[in-house]
C-alpha cells in the first residue's frame, strides 16, 4: 500500500511551479482559475485563447466543454489556487494530465485522470 508520508531521509517531491509549465499548460491553468472566479470572465478567456494562438474559438469551446463536464459531474471539491499564485495543485496537474492524455490518444490515462476528478 502506498503512503503519502515519506520515510525519514527521503526527499519530498516538489510540485511544479506555474513558471515550470509549458505555455499551453500555463494558459489552461490561468483559464481554469479565471473561470472559477466568475462566468463573467468568459470574454477575457476567449480573448486569451485567441491571443495565445491556441486554436482560437475551437480551443476555447473545448475548454468550456471540459470545464462544464468537471463542473457538472464532480463528486468532490477540487483544489485550485487563485490567479497569480505560482503554485500548481494536484487537481490542476490532474486536469493537465487529462488534456495531455486526450491529445496523445492515451484513452487509459485519460480515463484514469478523468475518473480521479469526477
């Protein structure tokens, strides 16, 4: 059985900082955090996806679809940091992993990440 408490003398793995993430991952983290603040941020999010050159309207629509699924099917509280925070939570990493798995066609990994969120 795995333990979340490290044995004495073992280093605790550090979570990545937002600055350590790829630009696309930073965009997703920013969009998640802004969207959680208020649905009124949708126009700014749409503009952010356009400015980032991240597939424009299609990428924003996919983000909104993902956010809607998580919002409507989540069975537990997810942990997100506030905008401007340099930390990345485990749930934020799980969402990034879900997106990456989906992009590479790794259905098993996408299912694993998704089921841990909803």
